[in-house]
C-alpha cells in the first residue's frame, strides 16, 4: 500500500494574504455538546478557532449556552431548540457529545438534508448513523467521517484487526467517495483510493477530547476552502504535531487536550517551516 509522507502534506498549506479579513476564512458551524458534556463543544470550538477559521458558530442546548459564552468567548452561538439558518456557513461539523436520542437524530437528518457545503460527521453522529442504516444514503461524496476503531466497527461491522479496518476504510472511501479518517496510532486518512498514514502524535492524545479537537481543526480547514481530503490530512498532521510540541512541557500522562490546542500555533509555524 503506497502512502504519502508527512512532508508532502506541507505543500497543501495555503499561506495567508496579509490584506485578508475574517470573511476570507470561512464560517464554521459546530453542532456539539449536551447536558453534562459541554466540554466537547468547547474543545471543538476552541480548536476550530485556533485552526484559523474566520468565524465559528456553535449549536448548543439553550440552557447550556453560558458555558460556551464563558469558555470560548470568540465563538457565536445558535440554540438547539430553534431552527438555524445554515445559509451563511461554509462548512459544518456535527456529533461531539450531542447524544443519540430522537432529538439528536432529527438534528442530524435535518443537516444531512439541508446542508450542501462540506460536512464532517464525528462521535454521536456516527453512532446515530450506525443505528439507522437508512442514513447512509444521505451521506454525500466528500463528507468526512472520523471514527475511532469502536465507532468504525459499529458502522461497518466487527473487524478483528486494524489491518482489516484499513482495508474496509479504503474500499468504502473509494466506493462512496467519502473521506474516512480512521483514528488511532498512525491515523489513516483515505479517499478515492488515496491513502495517508500520519506519523505525528503520541500517547498523550489517548484521552477524552482529542477527537473533538481534531473535528474542530478539520472543520476549520473545510470552512477555509480546503478540499475535504486535504483538510483531513492537514488536520490530522497538525493535531499530532501540536501534541508532540506539548510534550516539551507535559508528559504523555499529564497532557490534556487543552495543552494540545494551546500548541496549535507552534504546530502551524512548524508546518510553514
């Protein structure tokens, strides 16, 4: 299996024009969080903003809105109980800690039906799809799916080894023209027969919140106009680079995903270099 190396991903990065403004870098919608799990929304939103999006709006339950307004004051909010005008968004991410109840399912179905810009499905969005096979037909080409191994098996059946998951991911991404990000040690990104295996990152990422941050990063890149496969590859690389940089101040035991997000700036500088 031929794969790209990390060095080749650097060439995909688009330097910013000094004369640019926030409108040049997209508007991301992040549908995340539920009662008792608003950290996922805050982590995804902060990572999205650190990854360069011009504007970020987070869709949250109204009674939990104060958490986001305090934790991520740079983000705007829409309330889950209201219908959201999605015409202004250039990319969206749905799934981190939204739950899998009827309301969450209706939220996902509505976005799959109405949103025609780049979309990322993560976490509970994937679990909802796994429990409702009819939703597979609504996932259009170019959509980014970011399962870890357990979520992958819920979606596509039990696999005994990572190699077998990789084979299935490559085949399904080629068949449906999805971008599949199979998370784990040496995360795999595949689309239409192309394969990238990431070599950045460390065991400090083996904690809750890491996937939420990755989704926010990739969503930011999608919103900025990167193609889905490019956004996923760059996002995975940057996520791992930031974790490697965070080890300068932390250990793999002590590292938190907020430490990783704080190192995204240094990771982007490393990418440019």
